């Protein structure tokens, strides 16, 4: 493995992490914004009121896109292991 390959592999992994985590963080951002506005309007400042919708959002997003996420991560790991084993470390 050349000295430039390892940083390229690291950069590719970080980009994949952003792509895979994007839908989850986007959904959490949207739900948190909605919950925050509703809590401000209703003046209910109970922490559990905000935590339950966020937890439900995580469960729903992972249930819907978890297979796609795992497929992408597994593909990256497979290619990374192949690259490392083919060129040596």
C-alpha cells in the first residue's frame, strides 16, 4: 500500500460516513426543530416530551434505511480489506 493510499482510504471512509449518517441526522434535525417549536408554543418544557419523538425517529429511520446503510458500509469494508491485502500494509 503506497503512502498516499491510506489517507485516500481514510477520506473515502469519512465521506461514506457522512453519506450514511446524513438521512438519520437530517430526520433528527427536522424532528428536533418541530418538537422545539411545539414545546415553545405550548410552554411544556418536559425533557421526556422531546426525547420520545427523537427516539421514535431513530428507530423508524434505521428500520427504513438500515439495510442500505449496512450494504454501503459492508461494501466499503470489503473493498478496504481487499485494497490492504492486495498491496500490503
